C-alpha cells in the first residue's frame, strides 16, 4: 500500500508543477499582442471610413479605396 501512495503523491506533484509551469509561460509571453490603433473612436453615421489595406484569401492586397460599390462589409471571424 505504501508504494502506491508514494507513486500517487509524486504523480500529483508532477502534474501540478507542469500546470503551473504552463500558466507562467502563457501569461509572461508578449507574442501575439496586436498594436493599438491611434484612432479608437467609432465612426459617426455618414462619416467616411479611413483607407486601409487587407490581404484576401489568396494573399492579394485589397485597398478600401479601390472598392467599387458604395457598401463594404468586412467580417472578422473569431476563433474562440
């Protein structure tokens, strides 16, 4: 019975140390942070959106100013 107890306690200690180590690695990391835009206020009704460039699914750069239609919808899918 004693070897089972020692093995169980050592296993629990190992798992808890690994989980704490993983938490420290994710909270201390600065990778993945996005730069903050200078303009953070939303546009008012009727105000023209500033020009910007985005990449499409094929890697081609698309500018807002080159859009031909009066309405442009930009959809960002969240993966959370």
